[in-house]
C-alpha cells in the first residue's frame, strides 16, 4: 500500500506548484477501511436519527428542491398587457425556442416549442415599452401551472414561465441579409 502511495505522490510532480495535489488520505482510508467503516457508519446513522428541537423543524425536514427555467428565444407576438386580480399590470410574452437534430438519413429536423412567459412588476413595464415581435430575449424564471377550464367544462393544467429577469438581445436578423 505504501508503494502505491509513493507512485501517486511521484505522479504529482507534474502538477503546477499553485495546484493542490491529491492527498494520501484515500490510501490511508483503504488500509483501515475494515476497522473504521462500522464506526463511521454508526456515527452517520446517529446524526440522521437525532431529533431536531428547533421551532422551524418542518422547514428543516424538507428535501432540497429547485424550480428554474432559462430560455433564449424569439418573441412571436407583441406583449399582451393584462391587469391582475389585485389591479397590478403584467405582461404575457409568447417566446419560441427551436431544437435541431439530424435523423439517421441525414435530414435535419427542427422542432419549435412555444412558451407563455408571465412578467410582473418593473420587468412588465420594461417588456411593455421595449420588447416587440421578432426580438430575441433571455428569460430566467420558474415553471408554473394554472388550471384552465375549457368552454365545454373540461379542466386542464397549462404550463407557463413566471419571469424573474428578462434580457433583451435585440431584433432577429433575416437570413437574406
């Protein structure tokens, strides 16, 4: 085992001086794995079995989650300005994104997805005044679902993006130019 550690150590001479070389802790651990494993396992289980006595215990016991969307695409129609139930103005953008891939025969296929982007607060006034059909935008936000009722009484969930930030890239150039 020591010889393996020495070859590992000699391999680090090619690493620049400001880089941190690998430590020998992995070698030392492998030598004592039988002795330490059961103790470490018991310690780990005891940590997870301990009860947390904080007032915000419900929040601490939740698993980590993330809801984040990033889109770069073209605006397919001028922003629609609407008024919310709380009398706040917001905008709805229709953004198109493309996915290109080649089939086995070499033919390129383009799929276009259309996204509804909901923009609130200060970003809504920016979008209303500066973003138009044909412009390119970079949107960061979160995915949200709204229950929609169709005229025949059928209810379904519609996905949309609630924008946190919108960056304006400018106008899409025509391919002929």
